[in-house]
């Protein structure tokens, strides 16, 4: 997963650009975490516990976007999708859904969070 962080020097607004297929990860970072160091600490704690095997999986439910972490990967998904599981496989919603969910490795996700923390500091 490739990403780029941008800060508007005039307004102080942050922007995240993620590679195609991972756009939702950038949205989650901006909408659900932003500059909240407590949330970042909680996420790093989950990742450490997952790596040590003292935690099998963790959920981080946001207002609009949630993540599910396991020892191997991270799934980022809009909350509305959990209510739309009955959608037909070939519906028009699938195009939208492809921009509303993403998966990446736990190590890639951890690297993203470390880079984000460094960027906002």
C-alpha cells in the first residue's frame, strides 16, 4: 500500500492519499483517528498484543468506518456495509463497495500508523 500525507500550511488541514483500492484507509485515518494520540496508542497496543499472540483479533469501531485487526491482516470497511450483506453479488453497489472496503497486512498498517504519527508531530 502506497500513501502520501499532505498538510495545507495555510489552513492546517491534513490530507491522505492512498493507492488505488486503499482509499478507504486514508478516509479512515482522517475521519476516525485524525491527530488523536490516544486512539493511535490504542491501535499500537492492539498491534503489539496481536503480534505477541495475547490477542487473536481486535475491532476498532468508528462513527463511519471501522477496522478489524488480526495477526495477519487489517480490514477497513464502511459501517454501512455490515448492514448491506444481503446485496446481490452483481449489483450496482459492488462498484461502490470496492471503494468502501480494503484489506492490507498488519505490518503495512503498522508502518502507515508510525508514518502518520511522525507526520502529525
